[in-house]
């Protein structure tokens, strides 16, 4: 064998070895996981990062992302419970947890994006279709988002896709511009009616509280008057002079308490005896 032929053979052998090695050795990044496929069938999952080996020409490496994957769902028009149309944008975050099952059902991430987008749109139509447009727009979105996420988790688990749904968020849920004014006016009217009802309830409760307090005050006043009368009766029985003096004081108050009252009496009148002689007058 001549020198040129030997060099040619070595070059061909080196290329063949490199070709075989390139189909035998593969490297996995720490952000990846790999599925080894033999003649189209999944054989094993490789999650350890680094250099790994496979059977050349027979086995192929399919790589999947280990990280959370985000999907921006296409804008969807949904009909709320009150038949109002809403334009909804949502996004989904998921993780591939079973590469073998993922490959069997979805094959690749592009197909997964399409499938999960359909699932989230179905969940949105179901959950938002149970609520009115006013509820969705005015602050009920957090509860609706939670129910949508839970529903999509059930759908994904039931479909056995090999993925875990991490989160579902409603980015936007707005009325078409043509409907916004009418719906906002209806919402304002409803809130005004609610405010009027609350004020009426408050006024009624205030009247009830005042009536209850007035009744209790009258009861307490009546009990006090009865107690006072009882004390006076007891005192009058023990001291007739005090009784006469007290009654005279009441008469003075009734007669002289008015500024325009004029009495014409003689100085010796019994009416003035307590002015002249004090409480000991007989």
C-alpha cells in the first residue's frame, strides 16, 4: 500500500470514527431532559446533565425543557352569563413532568402549546360563562382565575399529557368597544340602586335603635318615678310636717315658677307660712 493510499484510508477511518462518535455521544444541559427514542418508540428518560451514550444510528435523542414553559393563549371571545361578549387574553405556565408520556401524546412543545391553548380556552369559556360581565370586569377576576386554573389542571390530568399545570392567569377580560358604554352605565345604575338600598336599611335600623332606646328610657324613668313616689309615701307617713312642707314647695313652684303669674293674698295667708317660719311651721 502506497503512502497516499494509507493516508486516504486513515482519513476515511478517522471520519468514520468521528461520525460514529457523534451518533453515540450526546450532552445534556442542566436545563434539559432527554428522551431516547429507538425506531420511533421511547426507550428511556435521561435527566442527569453531562455526557451520555446511546446506540448509534438506532437511537435518537429528543430534548425537552426542564424549566417552566409559558404559553400566551390567543385572544378569545367569550360570552358571559348575561350574554355579553368579552375579549379575553390568558397565559399558561406548565412543566414537562413525564417526557415519555409527553412524547407519546404530544410529540413536541409546539403541539403541546396548541393543545394546552385549546384546554385553557375551554376552561375560560366554561368558568367565565357562569359569571356576568359586570362580575368579571368589576373585581371577581381572582376567583374566576382560580377556578379556571383548577379546571385546567383537571383537564390536563384527565388527558394524561405528561405535564403539570403551574399557573393560569387572565391577562385581560374586556368588553368590545361597542358594548363598553352600555355595560358601564348599567353597572353604575346597579351600584346606585344598591347604595340606596343600603341607606334605606341604615335608616330603618337607626329608627329601630332610637325607638328601642326611647322605650328603655321611658321604662327607666317610670321605674324611677315609682321609686320616688314610694320613698315620698314612706317619708310622708313618718313625718307629716315634711309632707306638708313638700306639698307647699310644689305649690310654690307651680304658682310662682311662671314669670307672668300674679297672686293677690294677705300677708297672714297660710300659703306663705313656710316663707315666714320655715320648714318647722305648723
